C-alpha cells in the first residue's frame, strides 16, 4: 500500500468529489481515479459510492479514512521530527478553533508563531468543538481550541485553559431584563436562539436543561456568535451563552442575567491534542507558548512567550495570547 494512494483516497473522501480532489492535489483526474481503484483492488472492497455529482464513502471507506488520516499524520510528524533534530522547524501546523473561545487569543498566537517560524505553513479551521475533536482524533488537525461539553473521544486529551459561567442574554424589553438571577427550570416557556448542536456551549446548555427535566424550544439555530447576538437584539428569543459572549461589544445594548447554580455548568475551554506520540514538533512548539503565558498572566506580570530566542518578546499590541481565567465557584 503506497502512501500516495492513501493521500489520494483521503483527498477524495474529504472533498466528496474526484475533480475537486484532483485540483486540490494538482494531479490529473485520471491518475487519481486509477490510484483509488488500485487501492480498492488491494483491499478487496469498494471505498466509494460514485454518482454524477458527488461520491459517498462506503462502510469500508469510512473505516479506512480514520486509519489513513492517522497514518498520514504520523508520516508528516516523522518528517518534521527529523527536520527538528537538524535544527529546522518546518512543515504544516493545522489548528482548529471554535469561535470566540476564551483563555487564548488565537489570531495573536498564530501570528506570533508564524513570525517566529516562517517555514511552517499555518492552517486554521473554525468549527464546532465536537467536529474539531473528531478531526484531532483522526489526525486531520494537530491541535484545536475547544469548549467540549460531552465525552472526550478516544485518542484525544484535553489541556484546560479557562472556564466561565453561562448567563442569559436577552433584549432590554424582555421580562427577564434586570432580574437578579434566572433559574434553569423556569425558562422552559421561552423561545431560544442557540448554536448548532456541535458547539460546546449548545451541548452544555442542553445538558443543563435536561438535568432539571425542563424542555425548551430552540426556534433559531445559528453557526456564529454575531448572528446570535443580532437575533436576540431584535427580540426574537433569548440565549444562554458563556459570559465572554455577553460581554462582547456587539452585545452591549442587551441585558445579561446570571443563572442560578452557574458553577455547576461551566463552559470550559481546552486545547485538544492527540493522546499519543502523534503531536508533531510544530504543534509542540505552539504548545510551549501556552503554559508560559498562563503563568505570567496569573502572576500579574508582563507577558513573555518563552525563555529563549525570538519568543522572549511580548505581542506588539500588548495583549496576552493566553489569559488566565479562574474557575467560577
């Protein structure tokens, strides 16, 4: 089995289209198709169900995709490890993040990393936490900043960064506006704006309502923070969100109401990593920024990125890459 065959297979599986996969790999479509057919013959199984518009993975294809992605990630890590021994940091760093995570300023972190290591190609994918941890487990991402509320998939470990309570966000004319506190069990009759189900905050909220045996109606489902704020701002529903979202400038005109027992349902942000030796040198170097930043912020001192070389510089805008946010009791 050739690595090239696995690479071609993964590209088709991710694109769900032979032409787009060939364009992505910059190879001929005929050569790509021949490679996939050779892999199917070797394995004795069909990997795709083909149609005129797209292709879908078979059961065998889905099983192979997990292992093929891991194999390619391991090969990439091996190449990068050899380069690191030679004093070079190069290759690709694939990072995922859920929108508006707290505890880490992802754009600033990646910008400084790329400035310090220009030979490393930095890639970023934004999605819900559930999807991101699956990509980490499969080797499609080197690490991800997530707010996972459910079970941690096999092959993934979490490094905690920060935690925040959940609050109610509502229009100033809503009956809840100005309340000292809201109770989960008393919100069942409300109309909700919420994130898609793979977002960490959505999973946390669903579990909190289930714990008090209260059904709720999510009438408006979105996939970005600003749309949620805008919909609440137009009085179309209330939202239960992590406190940092309620503090955003775009939400300044809305009302924030604390939730009873907020300490029992914390929104926890972590760095998700492979739970084995597949963490490559570039990812390990990026991780080296995080503990130093957290310690510096917790001590109240100026932020420095590391202890040697170019990393002993604070960000030019004065903002830390990682902010220490204590758990709320």
